[in-house]
C-alpha cells in the first residue's frame, strides 16, 4: 500500500533527509586514497548520530538464510561493486577508485535515503562519464515525477536515457517508496514502459536510484551474502535521492 504523507509527516521526513545529506557531505569532504571503507562508515555513522538520527541500515535483516543482519551503517561499493558493499578495515580505497556510498538516516520515525558515487583521486575519463550519466539519469527520471503521471514514466525515462548513453541499468534491484519504513510501496524500476504503474499523487515520498553498469547487465552476489558486483568486472555507479511529489515540481529532500 502506498502511503500519502501529511504535512506534519513531511516535515519530520525532511529532517531525516537533511541528516542523510549531512552525512554525505562529511564523506565528500573527507574521502581520499588510503582510507578504508570502515573509516568512511564510521565517519558517516558519527555524523548521523551527532544529528540525532540512527543509521537505519545497521542491523537490516538478511534475506539469505543463515547470513547475519547487515553489520554496518552504510553500504560502500567500489568500482565493479554495484550496491550493498560491506565496509571493512581491510578494504583500502585507492587512487582512481569510484566509491558508491548508500546510507539511510532514521529520525523521528522517518527515513531519508541517499546514495552517491565519489571520484577518488585521478579517475579515468570513462569512470567520470559513467558517474555523470548515472547522476543525469536521476534528473531525467524526475522530470516525470509529477502529479498525474505514473511510476512507469519515471522508470522509462531513466532506462531510455541510460541506454542512449551506451550503458546498462541494474534490473534486479530498484528504487522504492520510503517513509516510516525504509522500503515501502511502490517499487520503482530503472527501466520499463511509460504509462504503467501507480499514479503519482502529492504527498508520496520516493527513493529514486539509478544503478548503472558500464558493460553487461549481468551481476553476481559475493560470498558475504550482501555485495552485488558486475560479472564482467566493469565499473558501476549509483545515484539516489529521496523526493516528494507535490502539486507542481518534485521536491528533492536529500539536498542541503
């Protein structure tokens, strides 16, 4: 069931989204070669908690039987890792890496979800282009995030733009509604047909998140039971914001 947020709920959600953006700003200002992904995770967790929120990804239940719940405050994925990379004291960020960080701040009972792919040091032109296309795919999608349109209009716009740039979208994972729960209805694929899916109404809050692969769309799951990587070893990037559907243009909540 899709939840329509009241004005009061929207104000509470804006605060959670603000905290998520603050945490990402800390990462943006501090990420550098030689850090571990664990270092980044602690940096983000401290920023979230300092601002009165909880890192909602920590303890997220595993869907794989026998695997523990998610152990960290962020998902940090490097280069060919698409999403859900688990931070580690052993994983050192190198010059030329692209590093995707996905985090969720929970405050006052509401979630704010945001992801970025960071360029670290001397990054190749190909990597820079992939990251820029992934970001632009988000903005192509939200051109259609307006009252009266449908979820499929957003999905179609993202998928067609990514395809036009010679890249692939991740089909096994998608964006989603968000609010009191991290993942709510509706699901929002990064591909599909226009004119399909739920109709957009003011008060809907959505996490729109293009996940783009430089090569084949084929993926695999690493032994940790969380990390999703490209099968061909090519790069991937991730860009996500939590948005609000309004009477007019969509409102991006996870931007300071």
